C-alpha cells in the first residue's frame, strides 16, 4: 500500500457523533422546554380560568298559543281537461281525386253540411249505364208478362200444352230477377257517389285540414278533423276516497282560467287507473262560454279528517329521528320561562303550516321563530305572535 492510498481511505471514513455533542443537544432541548413553561406561566391570568357564574339574559321569542282540535278540514283541488264530447277524423271510404274541399281550419259547420267531394264523373257514367240496364230488364219483364198471358189464353182454348205456359212464367220470373240485380247495381253506384262526399256528422269546428284539392286520396285517408262545438265534458282524476264522495247527477263548480263553469257529474268509473292511481269522474259542462277545448279545469273539494291535533307554522318545527318532528314550547319555571322540546307527528301539511299531534296541551305556547338560537332549558321571554297562516281550526 502506498502513502497516497492510505490518505484516501482515511478521508472517506464515516464520521460518528461524540459524547460531548449529545450532551450539548440535551442541554439545548432542556433550555427550550424551560422557556416555553416560563412563557406559559407569565401569560396565564392571575384570576385563573374563567367560568360562567351568571345566568345569561333570557331570549325574547315569538310564541303562539296552542288550540287543540278533534278534527280538521282541508281543501283539495283536482285538475282535468275540458274535452269535446265528440271528435271525428273524417275521410273517404273509397279512393279518388279530391274535387273540392269547402271547409278550412276554424270554420264552424252545421250537421249535414258538405265539407269535401271526390271527382265522381266515372261513377256517374257507370250509374247511367246501370240505369239503362234496369230499363232494359223492365222491358224484357213486361214482354215476358204479356207472353205468359197469351200462353194461358191459348192453354184454355186447347192450342198449347201446360209446358208452354210454365216456360213463359219461368222467363217472366227470370226477367224480374234481372231487374232486381240491375237495380241493386245502380243502387251500389249511388251509394258510392254519396260516399264520395264528406258531410258533417254533427255541429262543430274544423280543427285540422290535411290535404287540398287535386290530391289523390286513398281509402281511409284523413282529410279533415271536426270537434263538436258547444258540448264540452271534463275528465278529472281523483283518489278513490275522494271520488266516493261524488254524487252522479249533482252540479259542481269547475274553475278554469276564463272563470267558473257549472258541470253536472255524469258518472264515476269506479276503476283505479294503474298508472295514475286515480278514479276518473266525467262531468258535462253546462255553460261552456269562452272555455276552449283542451283547457285545464279544477275541481275543489273540502275533506274532513278525523284526527286530533293542532296547527303550527312549518318554520316552528325541526326534523327529528324516526320520521318525527319537534317543536319548542315556552314552559313556565320558578324564575320565568324556559324552552322545552316536544316531539310531534306530522298529520297533514299545506302551504306554510302543518297539522301535528303530540304531547302538547291546550294553551301551551309554541315558539314560532328563531329555533336556531334556542337550546333545551334556555331561559326565554315569550312574546305573542300572529297566528298561523289560517285559523287553527282549519
């Protein structure tokens, strides 16, 4: 080993901490901890920890006296549509070229009025030919009848046999059948000509027009849509319990955007719709006035629910566990009033109030606002507030 190799290994040798360095580190750590303790003692209040010994001032809260009720009434509203009693989609039973359409959207038409026609010139020519065949058959029948009379006369005189008479009568019957067949053919053409025009089946308003003159209409093609005017009905869905209270034949008030209309209950289906879970009630609107087809109408009904409880504003309740709610009551104590929590059950809610039941007595003062500042047992000063949105009796 050379001298240069010896010095190189000595420089790369790992340096280890000594006893004096460890002792110096412990002394520094001790001095730092002692400084922290001294600072904490200097900053500590001479009076010691502060503990509240004076009761806070009572919080002024708005309260509402409880008025218990054995039952309550609610107003229910159910919506439906005002519909035409009859609505027809009109078309031709046979195809052809449309010759004329005499009605347009919005036109009011009378029953029996002609609304559209097909080109019937071909049918007219066929009808003329069929009428000629009828006349020809009648002439042949007349000749056959005369032949029968002559053959019968000759039979009485002994010039012909009974066979000749029977043959003449058979020819007369055949010619009569030909008359009836030709007449039936002519009548068929007359029916086709009559069906080549659309007439209004009832008084109504044309609400749709699908084609114009000159178009080729296939059998059953929709040409016009007609809605009955002046006779409206309303179909309203109600829960089964509410529908059972309706009386067929009675008059009811239906409210629409254009005002109130009178309607007579025609029938209640008594069948619950599987999708909507409602029962349909059909009303005949007596005085439709300006009520348009398709307008929304509403039926209002009052329902009495036999449940004891009381009304409180919704803002006076807070949620609790297991589907319950809580209210705070200003209860009297030895030194004034304190807030007490009472669990209640929601029976019905509408608008900004709810009908609840629970361990609350007549005259108890329910705190109606500021619940976020109240804790159970807190001293309060009750101040009468306005009642709920409606009277407590419902």
